[in-house]
C-alpha cells in the first residue's frame, strides 16, 4: 500500500522537506502488513503536518501548520505531487483539514487561535476564497454560580462519566452524598480524589452506580441514557496552561449536511450546517470542564466518538429526533494510562468493533470495544506503541501504522482481529518527525 506522510520541517525546528511518499508492503496491494519503505520526497512544502485527500480527484491538501495556511497538490506520478494553485490562510497553527464527501469544500481548524475556516474547492480541486466561521465562546466563562445540586449536575451532563467533573464544577461532599443514596454529609472532597477516596468519604462500600437509588436520580434526566462509571484514581491529567483560549482542533463531516468541529480550549464540540457556500452554526455540546476534546471518529452506527486530550477519555455523542447532538456516555480510554498522559489520535477498526486512542507520555495505544448499538464503549487493553510520542495512527485492516513524533519513525504493528489488540512492532521506517499518515487510494 502506498502512503503519504506529513511531517514537521525547518520552520518548526525539524528536518522534513515536505510531503513524503512511502509503501507498507507491496505498493499496489490493499494490505499494509509488509515491510515499510521510503519512496522519497513527493513535494517540497513547509511543515505539512496534516493531509487530506479529495474524494474523487488525485489531489491532496496539506495544513502548513507553522504558516497557518492550506495548500493543494495534484498527483503527478506514483510517488510525486506538484503544487496546485495558491495557498489559503486558515488561522494560526492550522492543524487539521477535512474535505466534504462531495468535494465541494474543505474545513480547516487552527489550534493557535481557534479559527474554523471554510474553503470552497474548484472542479479541478483548487482552493477558493476562504470564509471564517463564527468564533467560539467559552461555555464556562460566566462568573461562578452557587453550586447546583447533584441531580441538576447529572441532568446537565446527561449521565455520569466522570465523578471528578462534578467536584470541579462545584459539587461538595453533601451534594454527592445526596446523589449517592442519601449518605450522611461529610467534609469537602479533595479535587484530586479518586473514585475509591470519594466512596470512602461517603461511606459507600460498593460502586454507587449499581445502587437503584442512584440509578433513579440519574434516570431523572429526561431522554438521557445512563453513562458508565469510570475509575478516576490517580493524579489529574495536564490542563491547558494560562487563561482559557479557543483552540479548534479537528472536523468531521456527518450525514445530513452537518459538520462537527472540536474546540480543545473551550471544551466544545460544535455542529454546523455546511455547504459549498459556507458554514452556519447549528448548535454546540459542552464536554466536562478541562477535558480538552481533540479528535473524533464517526462510527457506522451513526455515533460520534470524541477523545479528550487532557483527561484521556472517549465520549459518545449521537443525534436526537430533532437533529441536535447530545452527550450519551463516556469512559476513560484506559484505566492503565499514566498521570501526565495526553491523548492524540482516535481511529476505529474497519468493522467498527474497536477504537484505538494514542496516549502520549506512556506512549501506548488504548484499545476500546464498541458495545450495544454503538452507544457504549469500554476499555479492553493498553498496548505498547513501539515509538515515542504517538502523534497519529491509522488502522489498515490487520495493521496499525503509528507515527512517532519524537522517535523519528513510523512503526507497523499487527492487530489480532479477534481481540482487536495490537501486537509487537513488525516493521519500522525512519522518518523525520512524522505527524500524519494518509493512505493513497
């Protein structure tokens, strides 16, 4: 299989000269389990850290991160590209691009200033004139209000995926005790308390989410299913430093003309009406304070999975009868992740049975199984990625390719199709600061 590789260049302090071409196994095979080989530089470009393909043309788009621009390239050979038209401004440190399924436009997101950019595409794939979408506002920016009772917090969240989120949003021990079947009020719970600590303070000897009284409270939130419990022991994950700022990070095209974008800085997933003419904000979903929604993947069931950079969780969203999306459930990507881990990419298996979340710090791949009708996910394993700082990974049938930003290589791991768990590294390829892997159609 042929692949394009995006990487950091001199303007980001690294060595790549542009987009690179490589193969995983035989070049013309749909399988990627064979040895990795470099075919050379496909085209020079300054730090093309994210790549996206046109759905019907031999055109590749690149986010030139340091320049804050988007560029288009047409394919000129099996392993070569050439610049197509002029670049387009897309916001400070543009980090992601998604192309509409009909090829009419693309959406670029910028981590540095939170800008979401709409760019129409010509019939030959050239970039048109940009339009900047409406800026995000922080849903947690208002002055602190009196702490709501636990039932109100649960109703607002649409299910409990993170007890610490309740603590951070103002619930004290007495309110949590009321939620947990009426226990006697106790002193305030520390912000860094794990689930076991909270249970001990509240006099609970078992998982409170199994208590019928608790389920009654949770189910009082209308039309919102119960989210699974998560063990949140250990130190909290890193948070955004300094004042909260918008940080748009990725986009996913959804059925029915909607596109979803994440705002890592404001803990938002935003939903837009999108067409070749522009984008109109439809509605937003706020995730728990400090979670940092980063990347998303759409499941064949219609559910949208979101991985959070700071808390290393995977949240499940789905649309209601009115077309508005809502938070349905959430779970830690892996109970075995380490304090200080930050999540990067989220990918799914071809059949949709498993999800794979990259965790930087422990340099692991968290494996989650999709349950029910896609409305629930559960962690099943934590596998070594075989590289340092897994910035991006892609699932190609029975093979997982992982880009190691700090080890300057791409690793190929086999996947057990029965368990979904990646095995040891089978092949490696030396690549300067790889950031993104894009299979060539």
